[in-house]
C-alpha cells in the first residue's frame, strides 16, 4: 500500500470523521491528549481516557459529554508500571468495550547528560515510551486485525529522525516509535488496520517542565500550539498516511537531514535544543 493510500478493508476512503467509533487515548490528562480528546469528541467519537491522574480526566470527560453528547470512560492507570497495558485491556474486555482507534500518546522526555540522569528515571521513560506503547499496539491491534478494521496513531517526535545529545535516550525511544509505526503501517494495512506515526516538533504542552529543560530562544520561535499538531495527526490517520510531520518548519528540518552528515545533524540539534 502506498504511503497515502487507505486499504479498502478499513471502510474509510473519503471518510471525514470517526463518528460513532470508540477511541482510546493514552496520556489524556494533559498536553496533546486534551486536544486529541476534544477533536475526536467533536467528530462524535466515543472515548476512553487513560492517564495516571483521575481528577483532570473526570473533568475533561464531563466537559466533553456536555459539549458533544458523547460517551466517555475514564481509566486512571500508570502505564509505565509493568503489565499495565494488559490490565487495561482486561478491564475494557470485562465491560465489552471495543476499541476502534488507539492513540498512543502517553510519553515523556528527559533532558540532561545521560550519565548524570538516574538510571531508574531513564528506564521508567523507556517502559512508558516503548514497552507500554508496544504492548498496547499489539493487544488492541490484534483485535482490530481480526475485525478487519481499525486505526492506530503512534506519537513519535521530530527528534526521532536524528541522534540528539542531551536528549539521548528520549530521542532513541522516539526513533523506535517511528520505525515501529512505519513497519506496522505496511504489515497491517492488508488486514484493514491503518497505522500512522505523528512526529511533532517542539509543542507548547509542558514537555520542557517535565523533561527538566528550558527552551532556547530559537526553540521558542519554532514552537507550535498543540491544537494544530493534534489535528494533523487525526487528519493523517483518516487519510491512511504512514507518517505525518507537524508544521512546515519541521518538515523542512527533516528534509534537510537527507542533505547533511549525521555529525552536522547532531551539532545542529545541540544548538537548537540549547544543550
């Protein structure tokens, strides 16, 4: 299947919304998760919200029910804990909740010298960014493939396209997400499942505070608001694309990587990221 095509088995060619579908959104208590939830609810998709903090999700769920008249379930869970993905799947199965759209959005970054960062923080990040994402994709993707229809959005990053000093482990996790997503796009499309990888650049989501970083002046100039980033991901998923890079400047940055040596890419990223 070509990069921009949609398998006939998905039933989505020409579709403009996910109306009537059920979407599972991880990392739904903040950042891009809020916009994913609002955008999908506006399309009349029913939701399952998953994150560690229940209170902000309950408020979001109430607002979305009132605003759009959709059904919203809340699952408070730390997906970084071993086995969390399986527990979530079992909980939904027990209530006969079938997931049509999986938005693997949960994740965070760590900024700083790799050797100076406590290894338990790095492994916790890897557990969430890679292991939980992989388990969720497998568990729910398997059901979608059996039904012959489904959509999966993996949130990677602009940093997935090159090594990034001071974000060494984080960038590596996102390179994994991008490679996994592009491979699964081709593996699962014949079985009616669309897999799209969204690659945002720097986005105003609170990422820096969580990562322990301060954005450089140049990075602040390149910062996007979360709404258009989330919208580009949902639009690309509906269109059946393998990958979408949010924002023209970020698209140009990825294209420039084809023309420059990797040593220059790392030096550039050090300057932009304020390393």
